[in-house]
């Protein structure tokens, strides 16, 4: 499987297929049991400073939002401060991102008092604040209402379009993958069944399993 810079990938498949595990492998949180993983053409180190250097080029947002018990503003600013961005640039980026996700009026609210949708918007804003080369999203809109889903999808597409951030997004919502992904990866039992342009995957897939899945039929 090869991922190309600047695209949005929708990662789909039945529950237990290995979608979240694949994100953790890409982010170097879980070691792969077999195979070779290249990042920008180079084999990935398993530990040490070189591993951390690669990890700092990525951001991973889990399905269950993890925010600090601090203000919304400080949550979004955290990654910038950790990377020693100057205060002027930090303020500019944080304020712009909060505006993009419709959270500017809640900038001083404690993050642990937010609704699920609001918290997920903050988590994604925090993840993209330092403009990672690769953004990994694990079910970013699961169990959210249509308003929050639209805001998050628009933000993902905007960051991809304007900042050329590559996105790999796990989703159980095939309609969401169809809406925003440039390419779709369908996996089952830890293996890639089919990968290709979104239009082709949904209208003319090569594999029967892919066709059954995108048509909403169960696969086991």
C-alpha cells in the first residue's frame, strides 16, 4: 500500500478489520509484526530520537477525544508551544483555527465541559495547529450530530486543500468516505482488499467483497 502526499484517504472495512491498528502502526505507536514501513522513502526507526522526529511530523486524533483540563485556547495552542512557536504566531494560528471550527466564543471555556462534538472540533484544531505532514483520524465524527459532522469535514478538506496535509481517516460511514476522500482503502482481516480512486471504488470496484461492503452488505 502506498500513500501519496496531499491526498485524503478514506479507510473503510468491517469492525475488527484492523483499521485503528493500522493508524497506530503508521503513527509508530504499535510496531508492525511483519513487513517494511517507509516514510518519505526511508525505513522507519523503531526507537530513539529519529523515531520521535518522524512522529512529530504526524498527528493522530482518536475516536475518544482526549483533551487537557485547561481552556479551549490552551488546548489548541499546546502543540505550538511544545514546538517553541513564538507567541505572535501561536496566537494567530489558534485564533484562526477556533474561528474555522466555530469555537472562538468558547476560547476560555474549560475543555472538559464541552459537548462531544465541540470537544472533537477542539481536538482536530489542536492536531492541525502545527500543520503536520500527515493527519491520522480514527472515526472523527462517530456519534456526532450533522452540524458537527459538517464543520469537521469542512475543516479536514480545508486543511488538505490549503496546507496540503495528507489525511488518512478511518470511518464506518461509507457516505462520508465518498464525500471527502480522494481515494478509498478497503481492508478486511488485516489485509488490503482493494484501494483506488473513490469514484471507482463505489461505482466499479474490482473485488466482489468491496462491492458487497459499499452496498451495505455484511462481510464475515
